[in-house]
C-alpha cells in the first residue's frame, strides 16, 4: 500500500462573473490543508476554457485547444481523488463543469469524488445529485458525505464558512481519503478497465 500523500484535485465548476465558487473553493482548500497526507491542486474551470465542440475520434485539435487541454488533462489524470464545487443553475450544475467532465473520460475512472454544492433554498442539492449520475458514467465513485450551502450569499467574505461547515468538511475529507487510498491501491494492483 502506498504511503505517498493523496493527490486531491479541487475542481471549481462555475465560470460566472462575481461567482461564489472561488470563495467556497478557498475555504475548502483551507480545510483540506489541515487534513494529514493530502496534497491539493486547485483546478479552476475558468482558467481552462475548453470549447464546447469536442472533436471526433482521431480528429486533431487546433494548437490553441491543445494548449488548453495540455494545461488541465495531466492534472486530472494525476489526481487520486476529487472534490467538485458546484453551484446550482436551473436545477442542475453549470455547462462549464459538464464540458470539463466530457472532455475527459479515463482520467476520472476508478477515483472518488466528493461534492460541495451551493445555491438558493435547495443549497445546490439537485446539481449534486445530477453530478452523481454523470460521474457514474465516467466510472468515478461519488462518496456519500457532501456539503451543501443554502442561501450562502454574503458568507465566506472573511474566509469563514457558515456554522457547522468545518466539521462537515472534515467528515467529507475523512471519507474521501479512505476511498482515495483504497482505489489508488486497487488501480495499482489491477489496472481499471472502463
């Protein structure tokens, strides 16, 4: 069993102007930094504007798209586990996040995903539940523990999350690292076939 730190990619899925996602991401990264044996890589989707048109099988990418893909694909592939931070737009997650998932298939496979959602009264729960279906299709495993922020507007201004969130983050990270280590060991022993 590997004792190397678990490589955790925190994926910020919103690209809207004045988005809350970056603040939620900063808070979550501060929580992950307190967790032993975890190395965090923040993948902010806004920094990797992949086109919506995914090339067909065998089709070459233009130079600009290849550069964008080269900036994100190795980082997703290197991750042992993910935490995806998503808002809820119209009862689901944003197209920007779906696009990044769709551009990558084998890179997600046999890895655990934790979900952190935010939104209005529902706290982004519908977005999170939709993501569970999408991640299952790319052979990733979403974990049970998740974090949901209901009407969080105005929160995170000082870097602090609403009451109780720090404890929820610890539970999520504990569960995610268990799955991350178990699946990393399983992938090393028997390469996963999607």
